[in-house]
């Protein structure tokens, strides 16, 4: 699985493995082009801000990762 295209629009794939393992390639977006444009517009206007649950200094990266791995985090449902 890959999320996003932060490394660019091109990817390399060994097609033999794709066929041998019967993998599925499926694309997904979080909305259509108009919805994306509206989100970008609102971000540019400062109307949308990310919610930051907690900030850790770099020297506590292990603790931050462990907290993330264990949860709970903002937006997570435990029910």
C-alpha cells in the first residue's frame, strides 16, 4: 500500500511480482477536483487549521512514536 505521491508521480514496479501474487492496484481520492479546490482555498484563507494533539521535542522521538502506536490520538474512536 502507498498513500499519496509525495515522492513524485512515477513509481517503479516489477510486473512479474504483480502478476505472480495476484495483487490489486486500486486508486482512491478523498473527493473530486472541486472539493479539493475548496479545501485548498480554505487552507489559503486560514479557515482550516490542523489539530495538533501533542508536540514532542526531537530527543523524545521514541516516546512520541510509542504514544502514536498505543493511542489514543485525536480523532480515534475507542468504542
